[in-house]
C-alpha cells in the first residue's frame, strides 16, 4: 500500500465518522448543526478527492465501509479495554 492509499483510507474512515455524527445530530433535532457539519464534510471530501484522486478515494471508502461493518455476533460483547 502506498502512502497515498493509506492517507485515502484514513480520510475515508474520518468521512464515515463524520457521516455518523451528522446522523446523530439529525436524530436529536440539531438540524442546523447537522446541515453545517454535512456541508463541511462535503468540502472535506472534495478536498481529499482532489488530493488523492476520485478513484482512490472511492476505493478507500469501499475499504472503510467494510472495516466498520457491524458483525451481529459482536453486539453482545463488551468493548475492549483501552488501557
């Protein structure tokens, strides 16, 4: 994996995280904040796509989506300790 691919993958994870934040804001009635966050996320995504290339970012987004896919069997397990 090249440095560009790594950067694209890390950005893709942040984009997915941002999208989750937008959903959370919307679900709690913070529509103005959600709209602003979403607009900033679109700008961020455009900048990253210009830097790494649209195809590379698309591949990275597909990779990231696979990384954060929820395994139904994991739902009953406690989170790992961060210490």
